[in-house]
C-alpha cells in the first residue's frame, strides 16, 4: 500500500488529487471543532454521558466526535447516507425512479440530484428535532426562536457542506468522497478509544498482566481486520461459456469468462439496517426521558447491545438473537434488490452465453439463485461474527469503544477500494504513456 502511494506521488495528476483529498480532510476536521452558536456544549456532553445505550456512541463514531461536541458538523453525512438508502429502496418501488436508473449517466444524475434534496430535507428535520427537544431542556443558552433557528441553519448547512465536500473529493480527488468522509470520521475516534483501553486494562498493572492485555487487544484487532479483508475479498466465480457463431465470414464467440459473486454481497448495509432498527426505540426513549423499570424498559435493555454477554444479567442477551435474525434478513433483502438472477440469465441467453452443465433460461436463474442463497448466508454469518466480537468483549470485560465491527468493515472496505482506484488510475496513466511513445 505504501509502495502504491509512493508511486502515485510520482505522477503529477495523481499527486494533485491526493493533495486535494488531504486538504479536504483537514477542512473536515477543522469544521468538526467549530461549535454551533448559542449552544451549551457542556450540557450536551453531560447528557451524552448519562445515556446507557450505545446508539449515540455509534452515531458519534460516524460523525467523528462532532455529535458529542455539538459542532456545525454534528449531523455530518448521516442524512446523506439515510437518503441514499431511501432512494435505493424507492427505486424498486417507484417505476419512474427505476426508469431513471436505467437511463444511464443522465438518469443517475437525476437520482443524485433528488438525493441531495432529500438529504437537505432530512437535515432540516433532524436539526429541528434536536434544537427543539434539547433546546427546551437546557442545550441552548437562551431558548428562543432566533437561537433555535440558528441551530437548525448551522446543522443543516454543515451537513450540506460535507455532502458537497464528498462530491468534490469524488470529482477531483481519489476514492468515493462520501466514503472518505466517513472513513476520516471513524479514524479520528480510534486514538481516544485505544487510550481508553490503555487506561482500563494496561495502566497501573504489572508488566506481565499489562503485556498480556496489550497482546490480547492487538490480537483481537488484527484478527478482526484479517477476517474483514477475507470477507470483502471472498467471491464465488461462476464459469460462463459463450457459443461460437458466424458473423459474415468470421467465426466469433467461444470465449470463456465468469460471473464473480461476492461473499459479502450486501456490504455493511445489513449491519447498519439491523443496528438502526434495534437502536431506534432506545433513541426515542432517551429523547422522551423514559427511565422506568417496567416491562418496556426491560425490552429496551434487551435491544441495547451494551447489555449483551453480561454474566450478571444473561437474560438480556436474548436481544442478540433478534439482532442476528435482522442481519440475515437484511443481507437477503438488500441483495435481492441489487442483484437480479433473472436479468443476468436473460442477458446471458441473448448473448449466447451459458453455464457449463446448466441449460439457459429458467434453469440458469434457479442455479444462480441457489448459489447466491448459500453465499449470502455465509456472508451474513461473517458479518455477524465481525459485529459481535467487540460487543462480546464489551459485555464480558467492559472494553467499551466507539469503533466496532461496523466501523472496521467500513475502514477496511474504503481503504481497499481507494487503493484499487489509485492503482487503476496509475495503470491507465502507464498505458497512456506507452501509447504516446
């Protein structure tokens, strides 16, 4: 990876893209420190510390600490991520959007434009909810219309500005801009997390115990990263043979290729969806101040991942089964709307392609669906293992960190994809140089 970056800096075009991306990241981190005018940041930090659920820790990790500090980037790019997911789902439900998606580049531009408007709308809604709910409880120095409006405008503008930066990175930098913004947010929280682990398990201990704790922490992190790398890179290649046919006086076709089916076909989406559904009731209860001890509070504790794997209260680990079920469900659901075996089989049949030993048409569709169902399950199990590792250590040993399995999957995935893009651009550059010569 370092060699790739070193070689990339030797090419002026790539060097300029890397420098531009780096400068944009600096702007993001500076903006994460700018407070929203009229906000009591100490009040919000105290409120945050009292929350027993990990929903806000998850959100704060995705915003790079901006949410906790109540900076102008407190909402960050989460409204854009939410709106993108909504648009993907609506594309399946609304024929007009599905038609746009099939129109090529022009259609994708129209969908991207709609996504921006939805993002701004979600930002206004979320900013208004935060300003009104927390403002009336002491978040604002003075709870009045001007201060509430100021918070709404600041948070909405901050989210829109980050969306703009992400698009500029995609256009003039390297990698997917939104993913890069999310990556730097998560990475910015990791040093403080490791500092917390050091304070909790290493500092003040004997040399032997401290070294053993450090070794276990390192082994868990490295092992999880290796598992994610294999999970992201794993794929099942379905061989495809194209029949020979005569065009004019020439015989064409006959080549062999393959359909790569990724093991982790849905990426990190199943975990994000499952976590969002599990944490939504907890967030609502936190907003309305539900602190009772009835059956409702016990259900909320079961949904809260910080209550799982605790030896003193094993009953709350039942929520883990719900979480596993949701991850598997969304893995199949998301793959079903992004990968269509019927369309693949039809395209192969039109082009004279077939899978050796499988008849074209419906048998090919059934074969692809069968293979895909196995692969999705394997990928979902891998996602569950990665997601549960930090939850297990949190419940058993109290090793609470803001970055979890979801964050590690995003970090590894974004870095690998960005490096692939840099390498492909270098390859194109070398080919151009060869042709110019």
